[in-house]
C-alpha cells in the first residue's frame, strides 16, 4: 500500500453488505428508508444508495445538504436544529429541492417564517431520553406553540415528529438497546395518535443505528434514519449492533517507534486522525483496536492489544508479545475506530482496499 501518512481505509464490499442489510430490514418492516449520510459524506457512496432505490436522505448540516444536492439528491432532511443565521443557504436549497428542516422551539419557527422565500417541510424534534435537545414529549404547550407557528406560515409544512435515541450508544447489550427502542417508539406512537387527527399525513421518524440494527418491532413507525451502520465501529460491536467483521473502515498508521520494555509501539496517528472518542474494552480504557493489514483489508483484532493513549499526532499501542513482534518501524498497522463517524470526518478521502481513492466532503 502506498501510504505515507494516516489514511482511512475503506472495505467497500463490507460497507455494501451493511447497506444492503439495513435496506432489507427497512423493506421487511415497511419503513421508509431515509439514511443519514453524515457518516460516509461521500458522493461515490451515495451512488450505491441510489442504485438500490433510495431516493431520500438525511444530513446534519446545510453545507452537507448542498454537497449532496450537487450530485442529484432532491429530497433531503437536515436533522439538526435549523440555524436561522443560515437562512440564505436554506433558501437556496429550498428553491431547488424538497427540503425538510428541524424545529426544537417556536422561536426558531417564527424566525424562519420571517426569512423563508420558498416552501420547506419541518419536523419537530422530540427528546426521547438523550437529553441533547428537543421538546419533551409531555411538553404540550411547547409542541402546540411550534405547531401554531408552523400553521400560520404559508411556506412551512409540518411533516411530523423526529427523534434520535442517542442514549442507545451508551447501551452495552442488545437487551438495553431494545428497551430504549420500545420506549422511543412508544413515545412517538403516542404523539402520532394525539396529533394525527389534525395532521393526517404526519410521520414519526426515529433513526439511531443501534436500534435500527437489532429491533424487529416497528409498529406505527413510518421512517428510519440510521447513519453509522454504513461503516459501524468498535462501539457498535460493544453495544451488540454488529459484529467485528462488519466494521468497514480502519485507519492505516505508520509505525515510528517500538518500546520493547513495555510492549508498546508508537504510530503516526493521534487525536487529529482518530478523534479522542474512547471506551472501556475488556477492563481497560482504549481509543481503538490495532489490526494487521492485509492485501485486501485487515485481520481481526488480537486479544490484549489496544490503543492506550493518543495525543495530537501520536498514538500509543499496547501490544501482546506476538503482535509486538509483527510490528516493524516503517511498516503500517491498522486501527479500528471507536467511533467511525468522527474518524472519517477528519479525512478528505478514502483509500479503498481495492486501491481506488474516493474524495469525500
């Protein structure tokens, strides 16, 4: 491999299998599949979704919406509270595509009403337990204030209730994920039952990868928006959302030093390449799992090996004796990320295990 600096490797065959599996799940449960593109951020990857019949997507910013609209996507939900300071960008998008916005308070809706020049849909974000943002499901006054502001606009159309059960990422078993799923969908179904008489076309749309990967009960749910499932990562393995074999990206890092006294190697690959996401793995805190690279990908992780610490450019890998012996200064080692979304966000291209290079946003 012609790799000189930390490089994101993409096993596209694995990623395609992940995409197919999620698309099949959505079809099997009668769900509208609106995948979140914030993980891969690649127009090339987007082509495959279109090939299998996906026509609507989710993104996390208006900049990302513009990037994907340039490659022909015409139905886009921006699943981030509408930033009214970007109203000119919102108008450019709304003029040319079917754009859905996100509201978490009536104030933002009122400001949007004053700045919009083209029609747009709008979802109300519900906080189903993540405690990041969104209206609480029992905040009837807040929800009604948003709906009132939407209804008095001749450019905004209420689409429904959107939620992200981000607290499922803190789960450490399938049972915990399923409990969160039942709570989340139950909350959304109650809102749907309450408001559908007045808004007969409203949809409810959850979307986190853990629940979308394992849940089999989707009664009343209309749409799902998972994103991380395309690549998965070590965190999703720990949660129980996927297998280690389903991880589709690894960071290839040059080995720059070896320390035999502590069975550790130093790699060129730190926080600016991996991010500083970490988790407890087999009783230790770690920032990724090292793997041996092969001609067409990488091997599975070896027990007792993990990224012990990272700084801006350095990564320190604790090795088993056998793994340490396989490391060579000037060689390469792969690192399976704790959180693939952040790792790939820090690069501007993918090196496919087939040798191709794909640009990304």
